[in-house]
């Protein structure tokens, strides 16, 4: 299978998310219908660091899961050849979320997502997040693709 890469501009053509909710800078090693790796460069000027936590900034775990979900959503939409102009992807469930290590400003978050299976408009994924090849989070989750 051919692997693809998507830039931030290409991701924004597919997903409706924009700053500050777009949590992807790039997709690499995209295998349509199967897997992808999302990249999020975590910077000190992320708006969530203002309150989480000012003296010791840590990326909220729910945003790591959201970044995994955005990676999967971009993969699904690219696979199906659809965009946010006519379809949206909604979370349905999150299971077995685990947070192993904190993510700090300056970290490069790598989000590995793998399709588990699909049934109609529902796609299920496993996701793992890494910083410097060390796992920082993991989860199983499902999403549904719906027309606008």
C-alpha cells in the first residue's frame, strides 16, 4: 500500500478544526483505510497552558485523546474522499484511556492510530501517543461519519 503525508494545510482542507482546536501539524505514514501517524508540536504558547498549570505547564490528557481522534478523523475522511464541507466526524466512545507520562511544552507528540474495524458509518480505532519514543497515552475509541 502507498503511504501518504498530509501538511497542516491539507489537514485543514479535510477537517473543520481551526486554532486553537486543531491539534495536528502533520500526518505521515498514512495508509488509507488502515493507519496514520499524526504529529503535534507542543509549544509553550498553547492557550491551555495558561491554566493547566501556570507554574508547571502540562498538556491536558483529554487533548491528547482529541489529537488522536483528529488523526483518525483525517485518515477516515481522506480514505473516503470527503471533507468537512459536506461531512463531520463525531466521537461515539472512548475506552481504556491511559495516561503514562506528562506532555510538556517543547515536546513533539506522535500519535499512532490503527483502524480496528468499521461497520457502516462507524469506525473504531486504537491510538497510542509517544514523546521521544516513550508512550505517554493510549485509548480505544469510536467515531461516526455523518453528512452535514
